[in-house]
């Protein structure tokens, strides 16, 4: 359970951090563990819950892309659609979402189930390690910017598996998917747009999974956190979409990760 202040803080952090390659899940988990006294098994479901707000913000911001996919679905299902680019994007989202669930769900179940073993300093250190991994991946992907006009199934498989690993707190979903897309030859702008689109079905499936496991908590403060996540996500996505490809967040991840690991030994 969250207090009102905790809900507001977490919603704001989620709304801003989701679009940056710094792991919003890692940021909110670190805050809950180190400042709000939560265990990883309590923090992780709430971190995933907060993604509903930014998912809705992504739907509103990318509404033209989302509506094009929705309008094209009947023809896509009947294999009668001639919207080749939309068809390719739809196939990409289906494959990546499926693989994300296959890879990510066992990790979420393990992290929540073993929360007692990964609380406090241990959880912080593990999140720090994965933040460092995220930063290193970003630096390695810098030279991969190019142009790939058509998404293929190999792209979908690689990026879907990569997104699955973002279930681990500290591994940035946007960071690892954008890095994978850059490695595959996409431009930074195209990689960001696809990464944001991928977040919509992935978050939806994750929330359904939490609901099935009985881990979703509905109370006034959790709704407040969701509202702040949506508002700040919507207010920042446009600006961050423009600058995310120009600003180097890799060192931020590496330094914050190193500090989190260092805290384990203090």
C-alpha cells in the first residue's frame, strides 16, 4: 500500500523515466526499496502497475499509428490487406509481444516469489548491476544507426527476446529495445517509435498476467499514482522523443548502477 505522497512521487518518476533508457522499473523499484521501505516482491508489481499510465500516454501520443493498426486488423486477419507497412508493424508487434511474455513472465514470477531473498541492499545491488548492463548496451549500439525500410521476422524475434529481459528491474525496456533496433540497422527515430509502440501490447499483457496472479491492488492511492504517471508521461513524451536520440544517457545508467552496487558494501 502506498501513501498519497509516495503515489505522487512514483507516478512522476514513472511518467518521466519511461521514455528514457534508464529503466523506469529500476528507478521506481529503487525508490520504493530504499526510501519507502518496500521489499522487491512489493515493489515489482507496483512498478509494473505504474506502466499503465505511460501505456495510455503512448497510445494518445502515437494515436495515428495505433489507429492505423486497429483499422487494418480486419484485413490483416483475413489476409486481404494491402497496407504492407502496417502489416509488417502488426506482425512485428505480435511476435515481439509473444516472445516478451515467454521470456519475461518467468523472470517476474521468480523475482516476486523470491522477494525475501532479494530485499534491501541485495535488490539494490542487483538493480545496479543491470543498470550498468543497460548503459554498456547503449554505448555499444551507438555505431549501429542506419536505415532499414522494412521490418522482418528476424528483427521481431531479436527485439522481442530483448524486451523480455526488461522484466528484470534495472534493464531499461526502451534502452534495450532501442539498442537492439539500432544494432539491426534502424534509424534512431524509427527505433524510438517502434519501441514506444511495443510498450502498448507488452504492458497490457503484463497487467493481465499480474491480474491473473492476484497481484494488482486497486485503491485510491494506486489510482493517483496511475494518474500522475499518465499526465507526466504525456507531458514529456513529445519533448523526450525529440531529444532522446541526441542525449547520451548511458553514463547516467552506469554511474547510478555503480553507486547502487557500491551501496551494498557500505
